[in-house]
C-alpha cells in the first residue's frame, strides 16, 4: 500500500467531504473544483482494495453520483473501483502477473480448496496487533480502549447495510478507538481522575448517539474535536431537544413561582394599590 497514495486520497476526501452538505446546490466553482478532484482520483493508478478500505473514499464520491454534471464521472469512478476491488479480492490481479502454469498444475489447483480471502486475514492480523498494543498501556487506558471499541462495534451493522466494506470496518473500529483514547490521554495527561471522567462521559454519550459514532468512523469528525465537545454537544438531536424543552419548562416554572412570591412587590411597582388592588382581586 503506497503511503503517498493514501495521503493524497485522504486529502482529496477531506476537501470533497466539505461539499457533501451542498451536493444538491453546488455553485459553478464548486462543480469545477469537484470535477478536478475526481480527475485526480481517476489518474491515481495504484488505488487498490487496501487504499479503498483504509480511506473509504468511495463513500464520499458516491454522494455526488446524482449530480447532473459530475454525476456520470463519479459513477464511473466508483464502478471502476468496485471492479478493481472485486478482481483483487478474487485473486485476479495476482493471476495476471503470474506466468501460465502447466496443465497438470492447473488441474491440481482446481481440486484444491480455495484459501480464505487475504484481505480478511490481514485485517484480523492488524486488529489483533492493535489490540495487543492496548495491553502495554496502563490498566485504565487499555480498559478505555476496549470500551470505546465496543461502542464502535455496535455501529458496524448499519454501516455494512450502507455498503461499506465489513473488513475495513473491523480495522477502523479498532483504529478509531485507539485514536480517541490517545486524544483523551493527550488532553488530560497527568490528570487521571479528569481522564477517567471524560472517558466515561464519552462512552456514555456515544452509546446513545449512533450518528456521532458513524461520523467518527467515517472520518467526518476527528478524535480531537470529539474530546473537546461538551456533554450537551455530545447529545443526539432528539436528546438535545428534550433537554432544551425540560430546561425551558423549568425556567417557566421558576418564573411563575417568583411572580407568586413577589406579587405584592410587583403590584407596588406597577402602582396597583388601594381601590385598584381591591378591584383586581375581585376579578
């Protein structure tokens, strides 16, 4: 896997992601900019299954498939990547590069049981390696990694249904949990109790906000940004509305209580006294 290619694709993905919210109303300049980025991606000849799984660039390019101008280019690019990925996963790329075997060897090969997909093995190896690295951390840190990983795992079924490669998600779940824990540690280095408090808050809130977990896994929000969020910002849209409604009801109730307790003062300030006060009380 080429590091330069991964870096280039990640950079283009970040730039394109910013235009996704306006995909239905792109300006002429944005269309030209996206067209140029799609051409740059198309020109990268070493985008393979590993690069696609690592960067998930296809999830962003697919957002523009319905656009009347750049849609055809986006569709063609996604189709090209899918074909390349299927061919590589099936061993097609290796078969083309290898010399033609003898007829007897071919016959013997047909009777052999096909090996498991290489991508799955490499993903499991990478996942096991990263999980093993957690064991070298302090107990409270390795425990945080595992709890965050459990949260990431629960978001996988939804993403798989959206067409995202399951093997890539196996790797990303571990990678994102590791990155998020590292961000917490960096933010609260030398402050164990504050670290533990933030880790618990994140685990609790992320369990209830699957949309935020999905954004993290897909790289639409960074670990550092997540660590800096307040508990209110971590709430799902539905929970945030409930909290705001409860806060308003509480404030309204407090206001009514205050008015009741200070009715005499309010009447005096408004000049309501004597006959006026008697008339008002009779209503």
